C-alpha cells in the first residue's frame, strides 16, 4: 500500500505552495488506494506556533484532502536521541562549536545548503556540552556504506551524493534533531513508502538515503514535485506576502474549487511551477 505524508512546520500559515504539496501527496496515495498522513514538524522551538496545527487540519479539510494524523515531532524526541546515540556509538558523530561566521570564512566550497563545513572540529578536542552541535563524519559514513542509490519516481535512479553536503549537523543546539535526522526517522516510523516533497529538497534526499543505510531503515521511493514560484523566480513564501489559505477559507472561498485549480495548474497571477533543482557548485 502506498503511504505518503504532508509534513508542514507550524512556523507560519499554509499558502498555495503548501496546498499544492499536500494535494500531490494526497493524490499520489489515493491513486493506489493508499493512505495520506499529516505530520506536524514542530521541533523548531523558537519559531514553532502550536496553535497553527489546528489551522493546518482545517485547511486540509477545506481542500477536501482526507488524512490520518500521526504523532508530531515534539513527541518523538526519544527516537531521535536513540538514533543519534547509535551513530555516536559507531564513531560517526563529532561535536562542533564553530559559528556560522567562522564556517563562512573558512569554507572552501558551497553545498546545497550553503558553505560546506571544512571539518575544523573533526580532530579538535571539543568538550560536549551546551552550545555544541553534533556533525556526521561524512567521509567515514560514506566509506562505511559504500555507493548508494535511490529512486525518484519522476527522474529515475540517482547516485546518492551526500558528500556534497559535507559534515552535516544531525543534532542541533537550538532544537533537538536536525531536519535530516528527524524527517528520515519519522518517515520510517510512519511506514511512508513514497516520500513526496518539493524539488527544492531534491538534494536533501542524498543525506536521507545515507542515514537510512546507516540506521538500517527501510528505503522508500521519492517523488519530488515542482514548486510554486513567484514572477521573480523565487519560491512562494509567506514572508514575501504569499497569501495564507486560511484567509481564503475564512473569506468563504470554495476549497474544493481551489484544489481543482491547483490540480489543473491554474495559479494566481504571476505564480507558476518550477521543476528546477539547484545544483551545488
Ligand atoms: N517540514 C518540512 C517543510 O515544511 C518538510 C519537508 C519534507 O517534506 O521533507 O519544508
């Protein structure tokens, strides 16, 4: 059975781009009589607004997307800690105290998420404690797993290139687990068989595939869909004024009609779809 999920973070209201992502995930599951899950990704402490979760449920109902809600990330922290402990026991995590500014000043290449960490703390005697993040020793981790591949339903088989990211942070100082660790563990725990998400996160999948191999998790297929962009080519974002679908809902618009328009590729003025994947230099 195909199981998909929509995994919004409650740090701002949902806009049309989220509605589109939810529709893709919902329709992909329903196409094979499968199940569509809602998972609230609420571990971004400072930015998380718990009251938005109820709005998200209302939004999905308004769009007529049937969903089953699974545990939010805030209830899964023990599983993130266990996974980080096993990676640490395998000697694959190391503590780091470098600031963003230090990394920007010392990095010698760019990765999908910005300057690649040059490994400054890898062999330095850093004491674990407050203010420390834990990074994956990418070279050791990729040596241990050997070559990996993964499949995107739309783009076919991909060679995993987690090395593009360098030593990613898996345990943060301001939130428990990083997006990469939490999302990978949750998708496995929820039995997600087809991970749908925007093409802007295509490269993140390289890291997720590696984490699955390291942690012995099942391998789903992926479906990276186009994302909605503004006329200036940038991704739709609430902070740049994309309208909240909750406002349309409250204004009495018909959610079924909005969903039908999104399925047909009819967007608001200036908004279009982009399937572009940023390639790291
Ligand atoms: N919480 C992430 C977001 O809102 C989900 C990304 C994913 O689907 O993996 O961007």
